[in-house]
C-alpha cells in the first residue's frame, strides 16, 4: 500500500484529545465496554483492525493476549509502536501476512505479543481462521461497505471465536454535531464518514449478535456528572459509542 493515507497526519493530535478531561472519560467507558464484549484471554491471538495509535490495543495486550494491529496508515502504526517501545523492522513478511510491516519487541527475548500490519480492513492479508478473536474500534466510520469489512473479520476468526465492532452511533448527539460542523467545513474529515445506528451495525452480518452503547453525556457537561449520565443511559440506543458482538459458529 502506497501514498498518503487518511490519518497519516493525525497520530499525536488523535491521542492528545484522549488526554483531555472529557477524552479520558470517553476512553474509560469505551475501553470498559470493549473488554466486556471481547473478553480477551491470556495467550489468545487477537486482530485489532483499524488499530490506529493503539489506545485499545494496549488494553488488550495488558491482559496477556497476543495482538496484531492493522491500520491503513503506517504513520499510525509507527506511532503506536513508539509508544509501546517497539522497534520497526523493514518490511518483514510473516506467513499468511502478505506485505506486512512488522513491529516487534526485538529478535531475542520472549515471544512476540504485538505486530503491526499496514492493510485495508476490507481485504485482510490473513488466512482463514487465523485469530481467536477480532475487534475493530472507530474504524468502520471510514468504510462504505460495512458488510464486506465485517465479513472479513469473520473470515479470519476461528469457529467459536468472537467478533466485536464499535463505531460512532448515528443516533447520538455527538454524530449530529459532527455532521453539522462538517457541513460548515468542506475539509473536515467527518464529511467522509458513515455513521451507523445500533440496528444498522447489527445488520452488517446475518449472524445474531448483541449491541450496547455508552457515552451518554455531552462534551460540554460537567465531568462530575458523567457517571450519573452513564447510569441513566443504560439500555438506551443513543450513546455516542455503539458496539456489537457476534460469536462465529
């Protein structure tokens, strides 16, 4: 994959937002939901498709899973690797990972628990049933064909494994505000996104699944009220962050 990609200029800017008070709260609730749905286990091989700067990757690694982070932007993967004190190897290609850009902790020491691959999530460079579980967080917004992307996640996940996909909820005030702001700014990245509702996300595959939302507060609210807003929002479909979970038969 060559040429400048959508998020090549974003790594530091993206992570900085999650260091703000509201960003920290959002990351906390989103990470909690992803871990509850994915339930990563020690030693499991997990694909994180659209892994970006590795915010959620690190939470999955923390439980002892082995993670392959995949992103269309090599700049994002390099930034994730630097934050994890990883070293870049020049275009190493692993079996079943065509043209992979591999990030690893080095040639010696314990087995690798993280590698980064530059690729498109609608055409995953992995063999069928390569992973115990697959997850994609905040990447489906930038994919027009959600059914193809989810089908690819299912393809590379073993039978009995779990697929979790999370995205920005089209029913939320957050999505409405970003769409309104984008209409005033032709250069906004949000002019190129596809927001989806909980029903639309579940419909990305015919496999029965479950869906949940979190982040029921607004950016302008007092952080001390966030927990209360989340409790009040339980069971509603309007949280900013919507995540679906399927089990592959």
